[in-house]
C-alpha cells in the first residue's frame, strides 16, 4: 500500500474507523464520500472530504487519481436501491452497469473495482482495518441461547450460506425450524423487523459470508443498529459467522442485547475447519 489511501465512504462507522487506522499507519487519507449514503458529519471529522453522487463513477475516480491516490478502500454500505435508479448519464457508470450483467450490489461493486483498477487505482482488502471487529467462535453475551435457539441458528446458518452464494442475501430469520424471512434489497435490519412482524417474538437472525467471499465486495457486517432491530422485533438471538462478519460497536450492542435478554452468538463454519 502506498503513502496515500483513498477511501470511498458509504454509510456506517467503517469510513471513520478506516481513516483513523490509516493515519495510525502513517498514511495520508483522501476521502470521496457518497452523497445520501455517508454520514453528513464526516466532513467535520475528516478534513478535505469531497462528495459525489453514487452514479458519478468518472468524477469519483478522477478525484482520487488527481489527489495522487494509488490505493483505494471501499468503506461502508451503499443502499441497493441506488442500483435501481435510471441509467446514469456518466459513461463510466453506464459501463459498470453493462459490464456487471445485472444490478445486484456485489456485481456492481465488482464492476466499480474493475473500473478503478483500469485507471491504476488498486482496491485494497479491508480486513486489516477490521481485524479487531471479527468475533471468535462462541457466545458474545452472558445470556445462553436455549437449545431451540441453537437449533434455529445452526439451521439458519446452512440456509443463509446457500442464499449468500446465490447472491440473494446474507441473512435469514428463523423460528421453530422454519425460514421466516430472507434478506433482500431491504437489508438486514429491515429483514429482522419483517421476521418479527410475521412470526412474533422469539426469532433468530443469522448472518454469514459467502463461501468464497471477496472481502472487498459487499462484506457482511452487523452492529448496534442490528441489535436495536432485534429489540424492536422481540427476537431471541443473533448468530453471525465467526471470523468473517465484523461486528461494529460491539460493546454497546452486547450491553443492549443483555439488557433485553437477547443472545448474541458467533458460529464457526465447520466446513472451513481442517
């Protein structure tokens, strides 16, 4: 990685965390923030932030290249609804759409990576910036999951992996051995709420990565807002894939979950074990 890191900032805590970690490593930081996605307060905390429309791929890449950036980090989420907007006038964004062969978030992000790399910008693996946020296997709360919760979590893990590998979604909601809801375009938090509306209290949310997850592309993550959705849905538990799903604001999330009797669990994928 060079001496200057470009950060393409979406929503969530990751852009700030990445900027802080980059500076700790002695790197200069240049931030291109996505309008209506990144936190509006970002500019107050990181100097020199420039804002771009999500479809302005040409302007974004030209800005980074013009600032002498050679290494880029994609940090934060972009709402999938942006992919359903009308075809953009920007030729670079149009090329991404045509090259992707579809508008799923993972295909569009892969297309953006190819565009950036074609212009000499290397897109970095974000995992070194996220290492402290990955959970080891085991319970994350002092609240033990019941045998029913453990069974739903194990079943949901298997189903979620299949769906994730088909680029459908990386989260499922389970209750009593039934798949209640599958994450679609609405995202994890709203899928959790929908599961609670359909099945009532006691659901288990399970979030996993793809079998061959490129960490640069749509890396699954959870955080405090996820647990707030569990509370609103009166869910029983959240299970995430150990070592593969970063957990933002974990300390606050664990405290909230324990106060509401919700179990948080990190499950290993036994197929990955030697």
